[in-house]
């Protein structure tokens, strides 16, 4: 045999340069590579050189890992099943030659246990195969196996989905235990896409996943919470800390002004119904309304979920057509797997606390304040005698302490999963109970779920899932002028919670601005929501001929809710209510969807793979509501309608059907795993549009190039994956309401019986909102997957936005229940552009110690490009609150919903300052021809006074008026980020999650109430003690003459007390706009898996215990409770309005996971 | 496998069949859904009953926001009858309201809401209705709607002066011509006049539903309109307008068959809604928020007399108290003060007696009723608790007692004022007769001659807390700008009482001393005579910053 000596000079030079000598330990991780590549790597890492004939190693590919292993060990593993032998010579030359054929003499029995290197849990179902043979087995539930192999030379290969394969030469061993390392690069992982699944490596669109593992690393009430900070481009904000409260999720910014901006949720292939379920507030009972949206997703048990995929760009989501403009969230729930049944029990107990209190005046401060303002108002008689010496007073009632509490929550879940060869099942049950940190609020949930799948014929698979969920919520009224929080802040500290007789106390005198005892409100004013829901789907999947499959799937969602709001009789001091009243709403909704899919797979000329799919989809939903209001209930305790007075009965009902029909198709093309293309086209028809525009068409196309699979990349060993993606898609958004295009008649009660009037002005030409999105992305995986990096750039253009026309009120109004409302129109264009980065680094990947870092970064720039008219402005405000009717503006050239108002310029310091400044309140007596603006009226009651706020005259015309307003803040953040570190050290795991938002502004409306100083009977923030006050220049002079007054406390920025606020200190201005930048340590979890030797004795496979802290600490300058505000009732134009938002609690939990 | 093949073929047949049914069977009809829970406009207005149920919407609900606070803040507080000084509401009392005031904005929006309800009938109904019913029926309904629109515009004109005239919102939307300028006050008057002429012409002669509009409502209102126009004495037509006002007023008084209610206080009982004196009133019912009269809740002094009660700080000004003549029977129905007894309130405890202060029996250091600065509380339109009025009061600011916008006594006094005309005094017998009928009912001595101030002060008391006084001030102002401003500045609305601690029993007059500067005096300027257009409206429509233009009538 003639040997060709190949001397790798270059290799040895490199080795010498690196100073590594022979006998060194090798480190690498190769999967399915040519043998030559391994040799090169060894030559890189050591000074061995190889001698071989090319034919010997040609076309042979092996998988091998080396971790500080010697060359002999590595080579024997690497070459064992390649029929190659090697000899190491003294001069570090390795001679390679074909293996001589051997005879198998006798079998050797090898047993062992396979564990996950991550958490030492046993791995059932691992394939154990004697390399090069058909001889194999799988591990049992405890990870044990037993195999008879040919002999010492035999190599056993261990492989398992999601883990790196491992091969071990038997040698002298009879017991081989293996810790399998998780495959950190999940290229072969199958991901769920719209109407199907795909290998991650084949994706052409922008799809991000949250794995079960990530989901488990936080304790979430609702699944959407678990997404916070985890996915680039997805902004998650909790709108309320109320248990079961709604969240705002924005995928790549808001694309609709008045329509929904929440993504479409698809659970196991079926679109999830019920965006933003509403509950009654208390506006019907003589109160105000706070935020009244609850979270529809809170009916889902987060433990049932194994995976969440977010389709971010339109090329990925366009398959959902008219519902996909805000992105699509695909949720996959637990399924069974073949093998012995696995029983798991998961539980946690959590303590929730109030993270922050606002600094309000205590009783001595309040008494002093009262004494001073009564003195200012010449009403010293009205001051309580007790206030004469504030130093004798105790601290009074701390109403915040009274309404906030430490609250517990607990969760229990049992699941059984398993399966036979052709049949699998999963059964789960869960119970969750959370008390809110505000007294009288809480949330409970019970769910049950069954998932069955069977391969009933070779060609036919059927299956289905059914879920039952029940939730009970007690909701306190918040985010409004008469919410519990606002009342707790404003309630006078001199009033006790209860009188001596045990009854709830209240103020002595009633005025329009009287405050209601917040403890009583929270506890006796009841608003409960009970929801019950059954949803699921069944499918049959048949392979009609080879490569042609037909799937038909039927989904159902049936839900009922009962919302009971009870307004009791009460007496709080001088405030009484003698008539109790109750409103009950019963809602029923039913939804069905039928999806048919035809899939054809075609492979030709070996390298061309084509998948063609055709779909039809039909869906219909029906919704009904009955609402009854009654008065004069026999007792405040029994909240059943029969107890009310029948003559006071007001009954209402609603019913609304809607239907949709769609045809669509998808074509996937893959050439040699290098060039990928996906095209979709969807046609959607909806009953929600008039005959002119019933159908909408939504195309998309995307291309991907797997650069790393090109031959020129073969030698670039540090790049494991490199993929460039390009995508375009068109998606739509349609309204929640039906019959927006037409005008129906609204019914009202009148003296002359039922009266009818036009609900709104019709617009039969109404059509879909359309969003076009361009996306370019790059996926990169470097250094054997230790660094994963994805970057996406997108440009999202929305047009024909569905808006209720904005017009002067003499044309009509926005509220069909009180106005002959304005029509809906398709107007304008909006743009969202942004960058998303996500970086995962596996800093340390030892089998004992793992450290992984995830970083996500999202930057979105939103801009309204065009509205129906160039100068058109769409305003949004706060209900009826004075001065806050125009809070945000949406107009061309600016981001959606920016804050608009006046700019403050300090306080007036003396009379001359007032007279010299632009006119805020005109003194008509000073108007002359030369000076048509006149001067400011200096008057304590009816004009400007020392200590009032000076506003900036932006246009310099000498008058402060509407023209002096400008954009004073933007609630959209500059960027948001998430930063997660997780550590595994043997059985210990630690994960720290940080989230943050930079540059969003907040309208702190609470401060209007607690620093506004217009009411004589409301407590105020402690900052008010330093409000502007005056003192006389000449103590002998007139104490009421403004010329004789100066600032008593120069330097303060808190304006004066003023009951009528004629100067409008409380107008919408930058005074109430604050920077909402924050960085929050959102989640810390520390877990420990008990050694299996201990648990085995109790017949338990695995026990994991953990402690978790959430909302640990927030770094922010924001003065309110919590800088994470969200959007009021999910409205994109009412973002970051803090109106006494229910703060998100700080949560400490202790949990336990047990697998049997 | 062979067995399976047969099985499979059969199954495939079913599946394919199903698929075909699924894909093709769902035809276009599937997407044709109209609302199931409400009527659609194009299928309505087919019968007279349906048309009448359309106009029924004009009498209550759309007026709520206007009536809820703005009407009495501007009509009673701003004019100096009602004392209430707090917060943004107090801005009306001080005439220092700013354009961001939400009550101001509610008043504007509320009145234009009434206009839009009326316009919706005026513009949308005939198109559909004329296919099914006679023109006469259509015109009768139009007359109702045009009367209501005229009333809303009359109020707009008196508070704001110059406002845009809107006849057809839909058309403005379709033609994208929504930014309207302000129209001159004379245009607005002309617009109202045309609406009322149409109403007088076409209104149903046989109206049988009490509370609906009759020709007398329209004639009464047109009399008031002419009187208002006439008071601009510089107008060459002034004299003619006085005559027209007088003629229309006389027509109503003599021919309508309506009579004054014999007892003044009966006018405000809920059971007397739409009585023999009522010409037009907001028709309130107890059917939840925005269907009822919210004054009971906003004005009631304490929980002893009402279920919702925010009237603790409200009362009649000292200025008003001084204008009420001794022995005036109306006084007790307007405001309540020391010693007044009201058997109709708090019936459960045998009636209600007014004290300045009532200590809490459980906790005597607290008062359950306290005195306010003016030592009285409001009575008119306060009808008590649910139990006092057979459940006609809800807890959602929804009492069922109507609020007058025009009653016969008004027409009587219009006649008197029109008779006086531009002159300083009148002794016209008929005028004196009508005038003294009002005084007689009030238990006061008749007058033998009338000056403008005689009528002005009589009106002030007669319609106190009916929010009409601002309109009287406005007519005074049109008649003589300087005098009217001087009058307002001479009002002593800033007077109040403070406790004299030397007298132990608070429930005596001696325990309280009148302070002439309980709050600082209020200065009224000519610019206060017209309200500013709400800031939010100016923001949307900058044309409002420009001068008013005349309306082009078709």
C-alpha cells in the first residue's frame, strides 16, 4: 500500500505559534462533519499531524464531541463506526488506515442511566443504538437502559430530540451513565407557524419563540405576562395590577388609531375569541367609570402551554389575512407522548405586597393645611377646633395602608401525559386563587383539559382537544376619579375607617366633591365577574395519496359570563345612600370555525422541495347579552335579581352575529436547504363590511438564503448558521363591532314610550384597514451555537385606517349611546419602523455549570403620515374631567397619541410679575386700543394671583390661549429591552430577568387630584405643604393688596391653593407630564432539583423546588406608583394615563414541581 | 392492508364530499348579516306610530348634559341667584369660567346634541316616510323637530351669542365641509324664527299626548324670541317686534285654554308634570342615568331629604333673598331656611323641618346637617327620596320631575314686558292684569304701574332656579348695556353669614352675622355677557377665532 504523506505545514505552524504541545486536551463539538474537518480541528488544537489516503476518509461523516479529552479517546470515538483504524506514532504523527474486519465473539451487556445535563432529570425515550447496527433500545421512564453489544469495540450512540447526541466506546465498561447536553442551537426544532409547522431552519419570516422552559421561569397569572421582555419587538404592558386585569401587547408598534392594536391569538390552530371583555363599572349607579376591560386570556391556564410563537412580520402572519395587522401569537398546549404515563404536580404559593406608597399629608400636616386655606378664604370659623394645635394630633388615618394589603395567591396543577404506540393523551387540571393587593379584589380560576390524538389507520390521524375554564373575579373600581385608589389618596386623614359604633365613617358635610370611604367602597360595593368557557377542536388528517394530505378541523368556543355589580345602601358620615341597586349582565357567545387544508409535498431532482397548501375557512360568531338593573333590594347581602323591586326593573338586551369566509393558499419552496421561498395569498370576506367592500385580499412573499449551507462557507467553521431573510406582506385589521358601515336605530326610554333615533351617520363604502410590511432579517449562530444573534429591520405601513370621523361637536359626537354619532371612515396612513435585536450567548456550557444570557432590544418609531385632511387632528381626552378633554393628539407627522398642552414657566412671584407677563386672565378694564390684550387681572378669586403658574407664550402674541399649546410628551418609548441571565449549576438554577423602557412619557393625572388643590375637603400629597404662599412686605399694610404681597417661600414649584383655579393651574400642561423611563428587576427565580437518589426512594422521579420574586425593584424617576401604565382600556390614543392605576404587586413565591 | 384500502377509499369519498360542501356550500349569503338586535334606518319610519316614536326621542335624553349642570350653573349661578363657589362649578358664580371648563363644554355639546337629534329627523325621516305616509304626517313630525331645534338655538344664542347654524350634518360630512364659521346673532334669530313659523303652520292641532309640543308652545316661544329681538332698542324694527311679541303672547293667553296653576308650589310636584301651565318642558323619567332630572341629586341639602345629595354648599344668594318681598308665597318653594316645614319631604319621619345645624344623634360633635354661607338651601326641583314620591326618584341622578323651558306665567310676563316696550313705564290694563295675576298667586299686592325693573324683578323671583334669569339679564343688557353691567356689579352675591359664637343656639338668626365681604366682591365686565366657546371646540375648528358671518338662507 502506497502511502501519500501529507504534511500539514500550515497546521503545525499555527500550533507552534499557539504554543501548544502534544498530549494536549481537545475541545470541540462536531455534528455530522467530514472526518477531514475533525483532523483539521485536532491539528489546530494540538501538534498532531495526520497521514492518510484520501479514499480512506472520503464521504465519511461523523459526529463527535471532545471535552478536555485526549486524542486517543477522541479518535476512537470519532472513527469507531467509520471502519477506520488509527495508530499514533511517537513523533505525533497519526496514521490512518481502513479497519480490518473483525469477528464478533461474544456480546457484552451494558446498562446505564441517561440524565439531562441541564437539570439532572432522567430522560425517558432516549434512543440507544449500537453504532453501525440495527441493534437498539430506548430508555425507560427513569432513563435506564440495557443493551447487548458486540464487544469492547462497540460504540453506543445515544440520541434524543433536542439534545446533542453522544457516542461512547464500550471498552471495559458494563455501566455507562451519560449526561446528555441540550442542543443549544435548535435549528431542527419544529416551530408552529400559521396553519402548520415548519423546521426553524426553513423559516423565511420573522418568528420568535418562547419555550416552555422560559415560560416556567416566571410565575405568571396570565400567559401574556410571561412574554414581557422576552421577545424583541413585542412590548407587553400591564394595564392594571388588578388580578385578571388586561394587558396591552404591541407587536411592532400600534397600527390602528381606533381599532384594536392587540395581536390575534391562536390556540392550537383556532383563533381565540373575545378581545377585551368588558365589565360594568359604576357609572350606572351614580358614579364614574374606571378602566373596565378584563383580560380574556386569563381564562387560559398558563401551565397548559408548552410553547408560544410570535409571528411578527407580515410575511409570516399574512396567512391570517384580515386579522393579522397586529401580529399573531400562536399558542401550543401540552400533548402526550408515547411512553409510560407521566404524572406531574406543580404548585406555588405567593405573597404579594405593595411596592410603593405615595407620600400624602398626615393629619398634622392636613390640619395645618386646612387652617391655612380656611384663613385664606376668610372661613376660619369652618376650621375644626381640634386643628388649632396640630402638634397634639396623631398621624390620622393612613388610607393607603387601609386599602392596600399583603395578599396571597396559590396555584395547583396536575397533569397526566402519556401514550401508546399510536395513541397519546394529556389530561390536566388546575386551580388558581389570587387575592389582590387592594382589599376586596381577587381572582380564581379552575381549568380542565383533555387532549387526545390517535393514528387510527396508517393514513389517517384523528384527534382533538377540549378545555374547560371557569374564572371568578372580584373587581374593585379603579383608574377613575372615584376609584378606590383615588379615594384613598384624597380621603381626609381625620376620618377614621369606622366610627365607634362600628359603622363605616365618612365626612360630616357633603359637598359635590365629597370623598367616599374607600375601605367601604372596596368592600361593600361589589363587582363580580364569573366566566365559564368551553373551547376545543377536533381534526382528521388523511394521507389521500402519497404526499397529498387532507386535513379538516372544526373548532368551537362557547362562553358565558355573568357580571354582577351591586351598589349597596350605606351611610358614611353625612353621605348616605338609601337605595341599593344592582346590575346584572349575562353574556353568551358561541363561535365556530371550520378549516380545510390540502397539502401536497413534492420533491424533484433531489434538491427541489415544494409544498403547496390550499385552505378554506368558514367562521361564525354569535354574541348575546342581557342586562337587568333593579333597585330596592331587601338586603345588601343577597345579590340575586329576585330580591329587587320589580317596578324598578330596567332590562336591556343585545345580540350580534358576524361571519367570515376565507380562501387562501401557501407555497413553500426549498432548494437544497440553501434557498427558501414562501408565498401566501388570502382572500377574506366579512359580514362587517357593506356590499361594496366585503372582500379583502392579502398577499405575501418571503425569501431566505441559508448562506451557511453554501459550499464556500464550509470552511468557516465558527459560523454554524447564517440566514438572510427578506419578506413582504399585506395584512388587514377589521373592527370588532358589526354594522359599522350602516346606520341602525338606537332605542331610548322616553316619556312617550320607547323612542328611536339614528345611531350614526352611515358610510356604506367602509373597508378594511390595510398594513403592508417589509422585513429584512439576519439569523446568525456562531461558535458552535454559543452565540445566537438575530436582527430584524422592518417598515410597516398602514393605510385606510378605520376611524370614527373627528369633527366639531355640532356635527355629531363620538358616542353612539348619546349622540347621533359621526360615521366611521377609512383615512390616513401610519408608519412603524424599527429594529429588533435578540442575542443569546451561552457563556458557559459545562455539563455541571451553564450560564446563558438573553438580550432583547426593540426600537420602534411610530408616525402618523396622513389623515383625512392635512391639518386634521384626532383628539382624545379623559371623559368629563375639566381641562383634560384634549389630552392627546393624533395628527400627520407625529406619533400616535402624543400629549399636547401648555408649557409652564415657573410661578408668578409678585404683582409686577403678573402684570408684566402675557395675559392668562384678562382684566377687561385694562383693554385699550394700543393694548388690545390688556393686562392680567390680579385677583385672588377671579384672576391671576401670586403663586399661580405662569404659562409660556409660545407664539409671542402676548396672550396665553389655545395657540400656545404644543406637543409636551410622547407616551411611546424610545426603546424597550429585556435582559435575562440564567445559571445552572448541577441541580441548582438561577434566572434573573430585567426589563426596561426608555423615554416614554406619562400623564400623571393622579397628581391633578392630589396636587390640584381645588377642593377644601380632599387630602393632598405631602408636596403640597410647600405650596406657594404669600406674605406681606409691609406688615402694617393691607394684607389683601397684591402690591403688598410677595412670595413667602421662594423657590417652590408647587402653585398656590385656589378653589376655582381661574388661572387654570390644573390645565393640561407639562406640569403633569413625567418621564416614564424605568429599569425593573422583573423576575428572579432560584430553583433546586432534589438529587434523584433521594427522590427515587419515594417513587418520585423528580422534585424541583423554587423561590421566585417578581417586580423586585424598579429604578425610575416617576413619582406615581408604577411607571408601567399601559393603555387605558387598551386604547392606543390613551397610553400612559395614570388615573390611580392599580399598581402591579411585588410577588414572592415558593413553588414545587413533582414528577411521578 | 387490503381491507384498509376499501375503507380508505370510502372515507376519502366522504372527506372530499365534505370539503366540496364546505368550500362551495358557504355562499355569499353567509356574509350578509344585518343587526339582529336593532332596527335599521331604511326599514323604519313606515307608519305614523313609528314616526312619532322617532320624535319622542327629542324630549328628554338629548337634553341631559345641558340640563345636568350647565343650565343651572349658567342660568342660576352666573346670574347671581344661586350661591355656589367651589371648584370649576364656582367659576360660573364668579363669572371667571375659563374655556377649559368641562361644564361649559357640556352645555355646548348638550345643546348641539339636541340640534343633531332634531336634524336627524328633519333630514333623514321624510325621505323614507314619504313613501308610506302622507305629507301632513311628515310635516307634523318636522314641526316638532323644528320647534325643538329652535328652542336649542334660542338657548345657544342667549348664552353664546354667535354660534354656527347646522341644518344637515350628514350633508356636511359627505361634502367634507364641516368647519363652519360662527353665524351672527341676527342670523340665528332668523333661523329660529323660520323654524317656529314652520312649526306654527304645521303642528298637529289635535295633540293628545301631554308634554308633546302644540302650536301654543311654538307661539309662546316666538313671542319670547320677538321680545328678545325687540329689546335691542337701536334696531329700527324694535317696535314692530314688541308688537309681534305682544300679539303672540296674547294669542297664547287667550286662546290656548291653558291656565295658571292656582298654587305655585304645585308646579314643581312630580305628579303635576305637564300641567295646565306647561308649554314646553324637558320630559324627565326615572330610567337610569341621563334619562332623569339630576337637580334633585345636585341640589338636595342632605341625606335626610334625598338619596343622592350634593347640595350642601348651595343656596340662594343674599342678593336674591333681598329681592324677595316679605310674604311672597313662592319663597318657601324656591329655598328653604330656618323653621320651614315640608311635609312632602322625608315622609317616613313625618316631614322635614329646616334647621341651620342638626347634630348627629350618634356622634353629637358632628353635624348631619350644617349651615352654609347663605343660611338657606335649595328647594325648587328637590322632590325628596324615592319613598316620598312613589319611586319617582332613582339613584342615578334620575328624578322624574320635568324642568320647564316655557310655561304660561312666562308668557304672561312676556306680554307685560312687550307692552312696556321701549318706554319707561306702562299702566296698560291688560298688561297689569296679567302681571298682577302672577303676583296674586304669590300672595303679593298688585301693582298699578310697571317699569322694566318691576317686571325684571318679578321674573327673577317667579322663575328663580328655573335657570331663566340669565336670559332676563341678557334682554336687560340688549336694552341698555351699561345699566345691565352696572346692575350686575351692584349685586351683593358676595354677602354671607358667619357664626356669632356668643349666641349658643345655632338655630336662631341671632347666632349668625351678615358679612358684607364673605367672599371678595365680583366684578362683571361687558365681555362676560357672552360665554366663550369651549376650548376643545376652538381647537377642532379654528374658524371660531374669526368673526361671525351672516347665514345664507336658502
